[in-house]
């Protein structure tokens, strides 16, 4: 038990009064090991590492746990030997008498060894209820929760630290990262700026400030923040070079962006974000040769990363090499499967609409004789749970011994048809006239009927019905399939390629940025009001006309005003109240385009738009399916 003087030392350093804590401990010789260890922890948390090491060496440690933990800290702080530190720390934690501060030091050493999973497991065993008032332990637990992407727990723990010490640098940094990851970027920036005031111009805070500015599209602010650094170039964190590259790219300075991103890649870490950003830049600029150089020089990294592969595949599509594009996107799909991304994005418990979609799709495949024995077994697993509820707002959780089966049934790919396609993908239309209509229209919207050739429509409809690649879930009940995750049938690539050639004035050199399909639940409504980041939006519908019960609805509504270019992605994609207020202020007029099979709405992607009300017949094949192609970058994703 700490003596009264050292209890006060702990209280003072726990509330952030470092000067008072250090002054008191220097005036109060430790009475026993617990006091001496508190002195060591206090000096460590106050940043006085040399004095911490002096205490470690000078004091005659008696308790085995203390002696071993001190050896661990000396190995870590003096020699930088995290492995030796961990060996000593493990021995210390097996001794009796260890307290919360020793546990915190053990967790710090686990972090230093990259053993976050073990740290999480240790916390779950030892600290199901976080101990109140233990600032150091709570801080480290918050950092570990953030590293495990447990944002709710990270927020709770870091907030508990802030309630004790409003100037805790590490807790502020954890809060900033947590806010950033959940999309609260302005709050993330505020926490990072506060952290930077506490420890002036430290690289972690500078990095986080730059990340926030870039996400908000304030690229000059990110560049200005970088200029605050005083370290030599070779000492700067590679992730800071990445953010600098993103910022230079954002203000149109490609050479400076490439220099910064190459600096990041010259480090031992080779940040994947640097590669992704370079690939994206070269794709947007049509630099096919530069992309192929990167694909050669960084083949191991690129061919194991979905984002890199989709940029490479899109670039090859943009250059007209459909076979190479298809092969690259197939590799992306295999990486998606092998890395189990579908499981990582599956909400648990499972929303009833997602469960029902997969039951209906697997049932269709079984009826068509295209589902193997294992797939049929998985269908029965899903049927059991689907039959238990008729409430479309319910969440379905399997019993413990079937959780793995349900997850496998919903995330594996049970069938993906091989449907080669050659020939004409677009319908017989006068595209020169369509281009003139688009360019003369205000707002820029044109409706194209008979958009696809009959053969292309049949092929894409079959692929969309049968391919079990619909793995993205949305709150309003619809499911999505992405180009990088298996929704890359040859016919879709042919459509994207031929449309560019058919509309050289409107699409022309604008590269395809993304493509996806959405499939809707008849019991619910579609996508909320939003705009998109691209220049040209190509939105077309492939479900048969007979599925739509009200042919005056079922399509989309496009408003005649664009989202302001100053808005962030969150503003124009998710903030319904803000968009409603904006439309009201400018007396926006709406254009309703009713549903028709094989109808395309081609429009300026910055125009605010929304799915029209849906009235479709029950049954899987009657689900509304729309496909979207986005060409050309028009605004930031920040």
C-alpha cells in the first residue's frame, strides 16, 4: 500500500499536475517497493525518462514482481529491446503483488511488441470493469481498444481519462483517432489541435491534424501543418509524407504529391496508403505507363490489396484493355474472399432484410440447379432463422453453436456465373443526339430508354440474380455489390467501355471511378437523398417491367441544384436535414423519372437525387436492381 505522500503523488500525476507530483516525490524518499514503483511510473508518465531509469537502477528492489518489471522497463527504455522487456514483464505478472500500474506497464510492453490481440485478451480477463481513477491504465486500455477498432470502448475509456485530466495528451490522441474513424472529423480535429498544444509539434499530433484537414478537403491547411515540423526529412514518419502527398494532390500539384508519396514508400514500412494514392492519382490522370511501373515495382503489395487492384483494373479498363481489366478485378475478388472482408462488414446480429435476401437468392440457385450440396445445407441454416421472424426491422442472432455456420452462409460466395460477353453492349440509340441533349440541358439530365442491347440486358440480369456477391449491407434494407468485390462481369465492363466511346464529349477521357449494383427489398424504400463525388452519374435499371406495380414511380427523383462544392462527403451523402434545408432555400425543383426496365438516367453527379418510392411485387426476381457507373472526379471524398 502506498504511503500518504505517494498516494498524493499518484493523485497529482493522475490529474495531470506533473510538476507538483514530481516535486513531491523528489522530497519524499520511498518507504518500500510500492512507493518506489509509483515514483518510477510517475516519472515515466511525466516524460522524465532519464530520471525514471535512475530510480530503476538506484533503488534496492525487494519484491520479485517489482524487480522483474523494472528490468522490463530498463530493457525497453534504455536498450529499446521490446522482446527482452516482454520476457521480464511476463515473469513479473506471474508474481503476487502486482497492481494496476504494473498491469499498465505490461500492456505498454505488449503494445511495443505488436501483440494487441494478447493485450485485448489480458484486459478481458483482468479488467472487465475498468478501475476508476487509474489514469495510466485507462489510457493504455483506450489505446488498445482503438487499435482493435473497438471505437465505443476506446471513446468510453479515453473520456474517463479526460474526466480526470483534461490535458492528457494520449487520451486526446485516442479520442481524435476514434472521432475520425466514426466520421466525426471536426471533433477529431479539435482533439488533435488540443493535443498539439500540450506537446508542441509532436509528429503523432501533426499527422492527425493533417489527416483531419485532408478529410475535410482543407488541403492548404494540411500543407501548412506539415511546415510546422522541425525534424530532419529522414526522421519524419512515413504516414506524414503520405498525408502531405494527399494534400498536394488535392491542390493539383502532382509533382510535389509524387515526391511526398515516394518519400513515404522509401521507408521500411512502405505504407499501403501511399501506393493507393499514387495509383489513384495516375488512374485519374490517365497515366497508364506509370501505373504499370508501379504494378511491376510493387507487385507483392499491389496484388494483395483490394484498393490497389481496383485502381489498376479501372486503369486497364480505361485504356480499353477489357481482358486485362477483367483479370485484375478477378484477382481483387479473390483477395476479397481470402481476406474474409465480407465477414468483417457483416453486421451482427444480422438485419432481417439481409437474411431474407440471401435465403431468396440461394433458393433461386437451388431451383435452377446451380447450388452445390454445401450451398444447399447453408440455405437450410438460413431458412430456419428466416422463418422465425416476419418483422423486417428485427435483428437475427444465431444460437452459439450455429453462429459460425450463419456467418459462413452469409459471407461465402456460393455461385458466380461465368458469362462471357462479346459484341454490342449498348442499345440502338442516337448517342450524338443524346450528347447534345445532355450538354444543352439545365440541369444536365438525360433519360435513355433501351439503354442496353437485349443480349447485354439478359447477361447482366442473370449475373445480378445469380452471383452471390451482394455482401454490402445498408440500413434501409438494400444490399450492394461492388466492382472490386466480384460485381465485375464481362458485360458490365463492356458497357462501361462502350459508353465512353459512344459519348466522347460528355464522358470522353473521364475515367470510370467506381461501379456497383444495388438490390432492394420490396417491403422498404430506397436510397436517401444524396449527391455523388463523380462528374457523370450513369444509373440504369435492369429488373423486368412486370415487377413494378406502379409505373408512375419506382425510378428516381433528381433535383435541379447541385450540392455546393465546399460540402464534405458527409454533407452531401448523409446529412439529410442539411440537404433539405438547402433545397428549400433555393426553391429546388424536382424531376421524377419513373421506373422502366432498361432505362438509364445519365446526369451531373453533383445534383442531389433520391430513389423514388418503390412499389414492386414480392419475390426475389422482382426485386428492383439498379446499376451505377461513376465517371470523372468532381469533388472531394473528404
